[in-house]
């Protein structure tokens, strides 16, 4: 193509990396907020269930599996074919109409359903045996139904999962000024940008799109309900500003983190995607990501080789300096020794001359004294 410009293409890729870093920074700013609210929701659910059912405070249950508390059939979960459900597949995974024997888990299910904005929790993501002890197991009920079953904590969850919890759990509206029920709210816009970047087939972003992306992420972190005064959110917002204004320099580790994050998402999408055309597109993108990762590894290898060469040259130089220094020290010591010997010899010569001169002067003095004495005696005679 005549209009193709490698530099232009590279700039678009750099824009994509920059935008993906903005996604990661925004996720870091939201993560503590989401973790705190999910933990609070879990404890409030347990307290309410115990109170409403006359249970001792702190009563827990870890015996009921998710299949035991989800009715069959349930939309988007049960796959009933020929009278058999692939989800409730045997006696151990059968729905228990009598409910949890400890009166905990089926009530937990109801509370999760009631607080979900669209009354469709992703129960396939989660394990009900952990609801009483693991808040993130509950958080996964508010994430998309595919790709989150194996994430164990917030750190392992991507931006899409984190922001989906805020959007889908109605309790977050108490801490968010933006109307989360509005389909075009700022959090929904941020989620859509994340989706666009995540599924970009060319790993590129146009110059004209980059600034609006940053504006949306900054508005999310500036929401007046809670985030505007949250330290983590404001630290992340400052990093966004520094990143956009090129104050924050993008290093190899940053690029590697972006590629690793998108590579995982792409691999998960390939596994669950049923549309052949979309799946093929993700496979092509995965190959592009692998090439970019290989470029980084090659750069690391060259850098390592260069550092080794510098280290070798430095060692050689230090050895040469050490040898020359030792030689110089020996020369100085020898010269000093010779100088000391010469000085000592000169000292002895001087002392000898002084002694000789002293003797001469002494003899002359004696002669002079004798002469004076003789003359004195002669004067007396006269």
C-alpha cells in the first residue's frame, strides 16, 4: 500500500499501549474501593440472614455447592437437553428445594439476586461453599458470565471484571454520584473503552481517540460520591495525567504488563468464543501479541548481552588498572627506599664533615689558646 507508513503504525501501537496502561491504572485506582464494598456487602448479608432467621450471630455454612442453591432450570446456567441438565448433573449437584440446612446459602442466593441490577448474577463464576468466607467469590456473581471462574482475587481480575461489579451491584450506587442506571453513564463508557482496546484486532489507537479515552477514565476516578476523595483513586488519576502528558515514561516492563494482560484475555476469549469469525480474529490478534512479546524478549536478550559485554570490559579495565596501580606502588616504594638511602648517606656525610670541621676548629682553638698563654707568660717575665 502506497500510503503505508511504518512510523505512523508504530505511533498508533504506542497509543494503544498508552491507552491500555490507562486502563490498568484506572483498575488499580478502583480496586481497593470495590474490595472494601464487596467485603461490606458480604458481612451485611450474613448479619441480615442471621438476624432474620433467628440464628446466632456468626453462623456460617460451607457445605452447599452453587448447584444446590440454584433452581433448575435457570437462564444462562442450566443447559437442559433430553430432560437432563448439564449443570445439575448428578445427585451431589442437584438443586435442594428444602434450602440450606443452616439457613444461610439459599438466603445468600436471594440477596445476591436482589442486589444485581439486572437480576441475573453469574452464578457459574462462583462457588457457594466460599460465600461466607471469601468476598471475591461473591464479587464474581456481578462479573460477565465467561472468563472469571478461576480468578481468585481482585489482583487476578481484569478491568472489565472490576468495573462490572460497580455497574451491576446496585449497592454501589450509594457510593457513586453518577447514575449507574443510565446506560450511557461514565462507568459504562469506561467499560466500553476497555472492551474496544481489549478486542482491537490491530493493537492500534488513532491519535484523535486517545485523549477522549483519558478524559473518561479521569472522570471515573473523580466521581463525586466517594472516589474524588479516595487516596487510591486520586493517585491513579495523577498517574493518568502524567502518562498522557509524557511525564511518566513507558518502559519495557509496562509494555510487557500490557501485552501479558491482553494475551490472557485474548486466550480466554478464544476458548469461550462460539462465533467462528470472531474467534479467528482473536487468534490473529494473539499471534500479533506473541510477536510483540518476542520483540521484547529479543530486546531483553540484546540488552543482557550488552550488559555482559560492558561487565566484561569493565572487569578487564579494572584488572588493568589494578595491575598498573600495583606496579606504580612498587615503583614508588622502590624510589622512596632509594631516596631514603640517599638521604641517610648524605646525612652521614654531613655528620662526618661536621665532626671533621669540629675537630679542626677545636685544634685551632687549642693552638690559639696556647699562643695566648705563651705570650702572657712572656709578658710576665719582661
